[in-house]
């Protein structure tokens, strides 16, 4: 079967013929339909993030997938059921406590591998196997868009952590801002609108015409250009934000979010920057943070409940949203084009098969 792999020393991902996997006891065999590409895949390809499975000379890429159960292999799943796999798996022979309590997304490094990212093969292949407990059933209507459930689930988790940090008092957020108009940022804007936020803003650094700005505005959100307004100015120009999702990976934003928040507000940090030194007035920000009861939470990965919430969110999206976010669909043999980037491209997906 065909799989899309990276090998040490080869910069570009390419198609390889590999053996179709046989499910172990407790695992199901899944026929993959579509696998999305995101920034993490590019970081893995560049060698800046993740790594190969132990002893392997290649890594099958892909962590945003949707497929169909081909062989339930004695599990609770039915053949033909549409499923989305979660990403984290226990380290062989390692601790499993976070997995046993259903919270692998909270496990510290060393307690997990990540399929298609770090230490385990991913889902960019015609068939994959997975323990059934990590396959989340999905309604058939989501066959073409369901690979977006994984990135949406990352935002669901961040929202859960943000709400939890404000649960000790009556918190009734009205305004929200997403920093970043990449795929994650746009899905976060869609999620906030679907969750009933009326006043949503999205920060970018693009000129019009631009397809991401079109999506932001079609969602009824306000586009804000970071080249015109700094995060510190936005509360005066627009309004202070009760909730902020940081999804740029621009390191200063993590700290400048304190200025952007309303009293009692919370910022959820999703972006993953490289090393970078920055200069800021730490005393002022620290004081503002404390005296206004603000909170910042970091959030990475997601677990089954976040995937389930993401299914509801994807179903609640206006129909055009997934269509506009998924700008490019490629066959596996078009792998070279699939990994190209550009301002007119939002989310690329590799289609291995259809329902
Ligand atoms: N925590 C998690 O679980 C998780 C999961 C997935 C991804 N991530 C991380 O989340 C971040 C967003 O993901 P993504 O896939 O959407 O990444 P992406 O495609 O790199 O998008 C980032 C967006 O932020 C914009 N941006 C960067 N700096 C900016 C600035 N100073 N002002 C305004 N806009 C700025 C970029 O604009 P341009 O396109 O115009 O350059 C881009 O559209 C990444 O860091 C990614 O690694 C985290």
C-alpha cells in the first residue's frame, strides 16, 4: 500500500510502498480517506519537531485523519463506521497512568508518542491500525471534512482549560479575540461563533484581498491588522477581550495578551514558537496580571472528550466554512504539490480514498 513518509536526509516527503499493517488484538484496521497537512507536519519534515519511531529509518507522516473501519477485529466498532483517530499513544513499556484516566493530552513528555509526529507512524497511508479506544466514531456526513476534527479538538481543549481557570467565580465572557488567521485561528473563530460569542475578533498581518480575511468577515468577526494596532492598543481601538486564543506562535503575543485581556479575562496559548529572546516591561505586565485577576493557560493536544466536542462544533459550522478552509485536495502521488505553501492556500488535504 502507499504511504507518505519522510526519511533522514530527504527533505521532501515522498510516496513509499509499505506493507499493509495487520491489527493486533484490541486494534481495528482503518481504511484512510483523508489526511490534513498542518504546520506541525512542516516542522517534522524540517527536523525541528518530533522524531522517528525507535529503530525506524522512516516516519509515516500525518495526524489529522479520517477513515472507515475496514476490520473491527473483535472491537466494539462496526465495519464501515467512520472514525477519527486521536494522536497520542503510550510509550511501549512506559507509564500508562495518564492514558488509563483518559487524559493523555496532559501527560508530560516521555509518557507518550504522537502518531505522525514523534516516535510513532502517522496516518498518511491507505490503511492504519489503532487500538479501538483511540478511534472516535464520526457521523457519515463528515466523511470529507472530518479530518478537521483533530485541529478543532485542540481548540476545544484550550477552551475547556480557559473556562476551568475562571470557574471559581461568575464569569460571563462576551468578547473574544483569536490571534492568528492560519487554519487553527480560523477554526477557532468558527468555534467561538458556533459557541455563541457575538463579538469575535481575529488578528492577522495580511492585506486585502485575502481568503482568510474573507472567512473571518463572513463569520461575522472583525479582522484586526497587527501592523496597524498593537495588542496593547486593541482594548482602546476595539474593546478589552474576555477570552483570547493565541494561535500565531509569535512569542511576544503570549505576554502582550495580558494587555489585551479585560479584567478577569483569560488567554489560552496554543502557538508553539521557536527559541526567541524578547524585551518587555515585565513589572508592568506582572502587576496588571495580578491586579486584574487575569489568567494565562498553555494548551496542547486533546483527548477523546475534546474530539467529541469538536464533532458537534464541526456539525454546527456553516456549511461553507469547511469548504472555504479546505482550499486544496491532492492525490497521494501529488505529494510534492500538497506540501507547498502560499497565501492562497489555507488547508491542504491528501485524499487516499472516498467513502
Ligand atoms: N497547542 C496545540 O495543540 C497546537 C495544535 C496545532 C497547532 N499549534 C500551533 O498553533 C499555531 C497556529 O497553527 P496554524 O496551523 O494555524 O499555524 P500557521 O499556519 O503558521 O498560522 C499562524 C498564523 O499566524 C499569523 N501570524 C504570525 N505572526 C503574526 C503577527 N505578528 N501578527 C499577526 N498575525 C501573525 C500568520 O500570518 P501569515 O500567514 O500572514 O504569515 C499565520 O496566518 C502554530 O504555532 C502551531 O504550531 C498548536
